[in-house]
C-alpha cells in the first residue's frame, strides 16, 4: 500500500502507545501490520495540564496538547524501533510552518522512518493541526514542501471538522500525498455537573471510539469517490466487522487506536483474523477485492 508492504491491513493509530520503541514492540506482538508513532515536532512540548482525557459512554475525549520530546530526542526511539520491529514504521509529524514539517520529516526519515504521516488535523492545538488541514492552500504548501524534502511515502491525516473532507483530500493529493488517513478526532467536550466545569483543562478535546465510527465511515466513502490514492480508515474500529465496513467504504487499510486502550494489543490479531474469515466465507481472494465494493447503486 502506497509503497509499503503490510502483512495485514491493520495499523496502530497515532497517539496510542506510540511514544517508545518498547511500546511499539508490544503492538507488533499483538499483530499490527504497521505502526504509527505519537506526533512529534521540532521542539519538546509538555502538552496541557491534567485532566487531559475523559471517558464518556461512547468513547474517549482527549486534549493531550501534543506532548512529545522533540524530534532530536525522538530519533533515538525511531532508530531503536527500526532495529527491533519487522513491520513498517510510520512517524507522525506536526509543525507550525511548512518548513518545520519538512525539517522534522527529514530527521525522521534519516533515522529510519519507512513513511511519514502528516498530522494536519489535531483538533485543539493553535497554529498547527486542523488550522493547517482545514485550509486547502496552506495544506498544499505543507504537503509540497514535505514531498520535496524526502523520498518516502507521505500520508496526510485529515480532520473531520470541515465542511467538505473530499475537497481537502483532493488538495492533499494534488500536492503529492501518497495516501490519506481519515479521520482524526471530532471536536467535543465533557462537563462535570458536580463541579459545574468542563472536565478537560483545555475545555475542548477530540472524541474517538465507537461514537465517531459512522462519521469516519462517511468520510472514507466521500474521499474514495473523489481521489485515487489509498485511504486508511480510522475512527472507532473495535472489531473485524467495523474494519470490513471501512474496506467496503474504500479504505485499503485501517488504523486502530481507542480499541487498543480498551481491549489491549491483541485486538490487531483478532481483527485481521476476522477479516480473513470474512473473505473466505464470501469467497474473496484478497483484501483488494473488497476495497470500495459498497460503491454500488441499489438494483432498480
Ligand atoms: O495530542 C493531542 O492532544 C492530540 C493530537 Br496531536 C491529535 O492529532 N488528535 C487528538 O485527538 N489529540
């Protein structure tokens, strides 16, 4: 997919256990076909004060605030992960300008990243993330600059918090994106009735988990109708049936995040075995055969 070989179509979504080579190894042992790190930028960031995460009845809301050690420290983890993991290693990158995205990307690739996922969709950090990914012109500049700086596949992770995700997807592809990840979290909040206060210190955060699955599925479906590059579905995938729905909508692979926190690392094995059993039961020979298969009209 987009120049990478995956043993199965499941990947670890960025932001979940992706801080170190050691935790990434646990995920690969759990059956992931590829892993994506937590987003890393040029300089270290502490992130927001606690509380940074809250569980709701239908998923998690987080406002971590991009905590990360900075790329110069993180290259040590990339090098170690590259030495120990036998699946593609994708580094998630953010920046406050096109130049910063490109600089961090070059350092990540020099340290061994097999591909880059541009985070242009964090829903709650100012001057990066979705402030870039919601504007097709700014987004195109970032993607062009990054593509010109390295010779590895570049994925672009899109925000659902836009009027037309398909238009944004098209801008990313025209600028050179090799694949698109859809979606990042949905802007949301939780309020504590006893304290009469928002729960998160940042007030607003990003919702993930089962509540966002139908939104993510719709986004993948719309993007598939607009562009030709591979799509990686992400949002509330908890079991094999969710994953198959994303493949049918047009995704070539899926990312799993919140379900890892809830069910543990073996969720990858369970999902890829379930996909295999579905393909066999329906007499399909490969995952490719069902990618986008739901784009059909009802018989008249
Ligand atoms: O770190 C975060 O708060 C965060 C990021 Br970078 C992101 O892309 N999506 C999200 O829900 N949280």
